[in-house]
C-alpha cells in the first residue's frame, strides 16, 4: 500500500494523525514545514498527502506546496486541513487541485472516510494507467522480413535512451505502433503515453490543447503536455502543427517548462518526445511551413518505418494477427487464409499500407460466410488485378500494343519481379512457388534481361545465399 505524507507544523497533530493511520494499516511519513515536505516528495512521491494550510516558519504555505506538488505530480491526491478554514480557502484549494478540505478540529472518522476515498481514487488512477498501457498492443510489431528486422533493431536501440525520435513513413505504415513500442520497452513504460493528433486539432485551439488553461471560472485545466509528465508525448504527423505553435514547442524542448494559456506560473515537465510524419520535412522547411530549428530538435534519431510494399513477406502473419484480434475484440470467425488468398494479398497494391490490410481483413470477416479458410474470391474486387465479368485479364494499354513475344517477355519479367518482391528477394522460395527449378529461374531471369550478379548493373541483384539485395 502506498504511504501517506502528513505535513503540519504542530507536532502533536501530525504525530496523532500518523499514529491513527498506522493503526489503520497505512504507512506514514511526517513533515513539519515546506522544506521537509518537498524533500520527502522529491525523494519518493507519496500515495496521498495530508497538508495543513498554515505552516509557521515555512518558506511556502499549504497552497504553495499544493500548487508545486500538483504541477510536478498531478496524480497525488492532497487533503487540505486547517484550523482557520473558510469557504474561500476551500474553493482556492479545490481549484488548485486538492482532493478535499477538512477543518480543524476534525472528526477522526470523517478524516478516515476521506482518506479511504482518496486512496481508492489514487488506486483507480493507477489501474486505469496500467490498463491504458496494456491496451498498447506491442504484439502488433510483428513480422520477419528483412525490412521489419532492420526496423525492430533500430527501435530496440532507442528504447535504451531518452533521445528524441522522428519516425518517417507513409500513412498507415505503423508509425504510432512503433512509437508505442519504444515507450513500452523504455524506462518510461510506467508513465503515460499521450498522443497529439496534429492534423486533427484546430489551429486556434492547439495551444490550449497542448499547454492547458488557467481562469477564474474554470480553474486550472491541464493540457496534453502536462498529462504526459513523466512519460512520452507523441506528435503524430508533426508537419501539420501550426507554425506559431512550433516556436512555443521549441521553447518547451529547450526549457522543459511552459506557461498555461491565461496563466503566469511556469509548469515544469519531464517528457520524452517522439514525432512522426509522412511528409518531406526538408520541403516543408523550404516552403516556410516548418521551422528548421524545431526539425533539428525533433530529428535527433531518425527512423524510417517501411511501407507494406517493402515488407510483403509479413503480409500473411499480419493478416493472421488481425484475424485473431477481430475474433477477440468482436467475436468474428477465427478463419485461416487459403494459399490462393495469401498469394493474392502479397501481390496487391497497398497505398494504405498496414492499416489498409487490417481494414480489409475486418471487412472480409464481417461480410464473409462460414468459418472455413478465406478464399481469394472473398477479397474485395477493387483490390484485385483488373478483369472483366468473365474473369478474363484486361491488358494495359502498353501491353496490348506489343507483339506477342515482347508482350510475353514483359509480362514474365513483371510477374517474376512481383513474386521475387513477394518473397522478400528469396530466389529459392520464388522458384518453388512459380514451379521452376532454381537454375531454370536463373536462366529465365537472365533471358529477360534481369541480370543476377551483384555488380552487374542489371535491374535485380542478389547475394550468394539467394537473398536479393536490390531490385532496380
């Protein structure tokens, strides 16, 4: 059970409260003034504070301590006690974030009720935080392709540091999943992960959303930066952040503090910043829509998240994962993929990347019938190669104008390169799928002008263990 810090300048009162709480099974710490109180909080944040408003011979009074503690440790519930209580002090304390207010002399039973309620609130907040962390499906970082392994190696390296990371890649490729993976495997995993959807917040409200607000009517409202204290703030699609806000975020990164909208006090934050973008930030800087100084602050460790096109090998395992996830979350049938469906999925065009694959799988499970393997015919027609109602392949304009021999060679070349991409450049697996001996495939590639030597300058190159390194 978390301990309780009791702050009161009257020794008899703090020791009496401490003894009572110890008898109730709580662990307590005592402080006589603001210096002792802040030393205890900084050494180890308590589970709850009981704080006297008036502290003799103290640098800060109870309200000052309350504001400081709630600024740096917003999850600590604080119960204010005072022998000079009035409604104005109570309202001021509540506005500054106090959990409750009790006047001296207080009834012990009443105090215990408030303490139990506050401790329960604190427990629920911790549990909710843990549930949010469990909701981060780290298992979504799955795959075995070369591109995936490179990405995972880079992510694992940055989890060990506190450096700022810039994730680049096309929409739907999994940049937020990668950011959550970094958070979940870092020393900040117990802290919050807060996402700022830069494209989804109206420019005129962005600063209030980020920095929070202070006012007479609504009191203090925390912004996303304050909510992320002790954890990670993720700027999703940071290129969409308003230019005026960018300069203020730059100042936060330098000072690790900011002022709420309408406020005057500095709010200190301890944050790790991860950003993402699917845009060319160099071009945005040249166009004057993104600040170069902010770019250099955010782009300490750049990591490219590959498109689904670059990791086609992972499509079967990703699709199987999404099928299982839909089964658990929605009760949809737990179906397998037929070999024909897998082959078709791996040769489709995926402009929406992993997100598009996930949506397609969910659609097939919702609209499909039965629990047997998913057949290629169940896949959405707009994602399949072009054909007419009778299933005949419709030739592209270029292919249709070529003589038969040239058309056949062009088709074979593109077909074989598609299959090679599908199997991540593995010649042996490609040969097995297309029904050719490996040596025969080598000869066919050579006859089609696809040279297989790593220094040949041809369209395709592979190393001696049959792993293609480059398709040009």
